[in-house]
C-alpha cells in the first residue's frame, strides 16, 4: 500500500529542494526519507492500527494488562509513525481521543502523568511527537465535557516541569518509579530522558543542565566494556545497553568512549533471546538506526519476519504487559521503516 500524506510530501520536498545534488547518494537519501516500505511492514502495521481502533475505549485509552498514559502515548506514536494525518486522516478521531485521555489524566498542578515515571516518560514522549502536528483547535472537537481541558503545549510544558522537578530532588540526577524517588535506574531514566529529548526536539525549552546531568548518570552506569547497570555500575542486560546507546546518540554523545563500548555490545548477539522481547525490540530498533544503519537493516529484516509470524489474526500482539502494550511496541519497532516521527530522525 502506498501512503500519500502531507508529511511524506513535505519531507520529500525538503530533501529534493534543499539538499545539494552531489550529496544525494543512495544511503544518504535512505537515511533521510527511507526507501519503499516493505509490503509486510505495511500489512503488519495496517492490521495493528485496526486492532487499536477497535479496542480503544470511549475515554480514549486502552484497557487490559498494563494500562495508563504511557501505553496511550505509545499508541498515539503508533498512529503517527506511519505518516497518518492527525488532523484530517482516517485515524484523526482516535488520535484526538487518546490525546484527550492523557491530558485529562495528568495532574493539573504537578504535571505528573501518573501511574509511574515509566508512564510519565512515555506519555511525555507521545505528547512531544503529537505537538506541532495536531492542531490544538481540533483536540477537544466533539467533546462535550469541559473539565480538564488544556492545550497540547500546556500539557507538554507541565510534563517537562514535572520531570525536571523530580530530577532536581534525586541524588543521581535521574529518575525511578516515583517522582519523589531519591534513587534511580537506567530503565526508568531512559524513558524520562527520551521524553525530555523529544520535547526539546519539538521546540520546548529544556535546561541544558538537566540533559547533561541525566547523560552523565548514564555515563557513570556504563563500564569500559560497555556493560550498563540497572541501578549500579556495569553488568545489566541487552535492554539497558540499547537504552544507553540510544540516549547517548540522541543526546549527541557519540564521541564518548562509553558510547563506543555500548554500541559494540549492542551490535553483537542480536539474535539472542530476551526476557522482555517487546521492550528490547523497541529500543534496539532505534539504537541501531541511530548508531549502525547497516546492522539495523539486517536486524529489521529479521524482525519483520518474526513479527509477521507472531501477529494474531486480529492484528494484535500478546505480551505479559497486555495486548495494547505488545501491539503498540511491536508497531513502533517497525516504525523506522517509515521515518515520520521527529524523534526517529538521524
């Protein structure tokens, strides 16, 4: 299926008009706007979107298993990631309902999205990606309930403030499950930091000091061999290495020896089994795309085949964290084939 939408047209127009002809080599073009999306990706993605549509609640979220603003944020990203127009496209109503659900679930005084800082990080990431592409005038269109209304910009700025306030009270300058936690771990910290990096990318003012301190926390948790600890130095898992590789890359720290060591670890043993496969594929896709495009291409082909086999007839993916989580994370693991989300820019 060929997707035609304003986002794809604008990106392609920008690439053609503003890029000097001598730099339009095949791989460079591939990195900017992608090549033809594999048919299997389109098929998996379309079926996944249909499941999300059919199972969205009237409130705009998804129930069953792990649920909350973070899962809703992932679903919003899944809708946006293939280039669907959030204002006039066939899924625009679903996107608006999901955004309203996140905003109404946010604490209006603290900006905390709730459930845990995991959820806060992913909700902040989802809100960052929808900011600037969804017209605020349409967010509350058709909604008769006037309570809890605010703009996407107001919601995102509140979420950023909550994350930074939490960081300032944390002895590691990072995050853990609660916004008042004084300890930290690299899994939660990665989710929140990616939310902040996405917000900065969207144009929200983020203190450099906040980003620098969070990246320094990751550097301290990484040993010389590329091991990334969960709440202590080194060791850890492939998941944590993928998270660290990604935040180093998006945070512009590819010059660090820690980044190079972690990248070396991530690109080896990609076929190993993982106890958290959905989480692992989500972060590995982005880490490889940002750091080793050739490795991502090979990994991507294997992942497409795997997810094609695992997808249920109704378009969903089962996971221990719930079907909405499994479905959204699986789709986002393939979303780099489209290259539409700003956070996926290389």
